[in-house]
């Protein structure tokens, strides 16, 4: 399995609080991605990074920000969590056009 | 990136071949066809990809029609562990390599 971890794996928080999810890789891959997965929607891309400090928006970026200060870490921040952001969040990494490796996911519940 | 259309669900008897179709009628010349699967609540797993030739690996075969407007993923001898959601994705060969996932096909392998 690719060296990719996500933390925390589970989190329950309240509406209006800030939340940061971390994705860490040991593969030195250039590209990193954050997806969310909700019933009936499959996986939807939130933000992605194509290098240190180089990020761009995906399909559903509103309410989310990201940062990548070093190759191995990609942080996803919900500045003020809302109930609509209750979801399972997956991080992925890739180095080429061949394939992405996905992390185990973070289950976030916003009450 | 081109969109894909897949059946919502399919059943397959254990030990038989599972043939999962995908339509991608608006695919561009530089777009690859990728297949991923997601078992239960795990992160998606890469299966196979191709441009225009048929491809085979240890997991599956990918058959792409000559006009490239559709493809079929074949699991030659389905097992219960192949029960999963299968995603067909088309993506450009160059650029930022981001995927757009649909809702996939839920394959159930029956004993």
C-alpha cells in the first residue's frame, strides 16, 4: 500500500468551529488531492495541489481552504464548519498520469 | 474532462466473468479511460487504464471500442471480494491529472 495516512480518522465537531484535516504521504509524490464522498454523489474533488504552495480548486471548493507547505503534507481546513460538510473525506496522491493512491478516509460529523 | 455513464448496479455469479460497461461518447483524443473500485468504506483502488488498445493486468481486462465511445471492464472470475462500487473515469493524459468521479456501478457478486 502507498504510504498515505489521514488524521484524524474520525471527528465530531459543532457548527461554526474550525476544523483541519491532515493528509501525510511518504511517497514524495507531486500531486495531492482532497475529495469528499456523500451518498448519491460519488467522490467529488474539493482541492488539489500540484506542488509545494501550488494549489487549485476542484468541483466543490466553497467553504474549504488548503495548504501545502511541504511535499508530504496537504491540509484541508473548514474555516467554519457547517452541517452540509458532514462527509467522508479522502486524500489521494499521484506522481504521474497512471494512478492515484487513496488514503483510508476521515469521517467528519458536524452537529 | 469527458463525462461517463454507467449502470447503477449489476449482479454477477461467483466464478463467472463480470462485464461492467461504460459510455463516454464525448471522450477526446488525448483522454484515457480509467477504472477504480471502492470496497465498502475504503478509499478507491486503481484497477486499470487504457487509451485505445485493450489492456489486461492481474486484476482485470479493459476493452475499448474502436471509436473509443465506450468501454467494458472485465473481471474474468468474479469472487465475493470483488463486490464493490466500480468507477469509470476519463481524464486527459497531461495537465493536473485530476479525476472527476461519477456515481459508479455497484457490483454485487452472488455466491
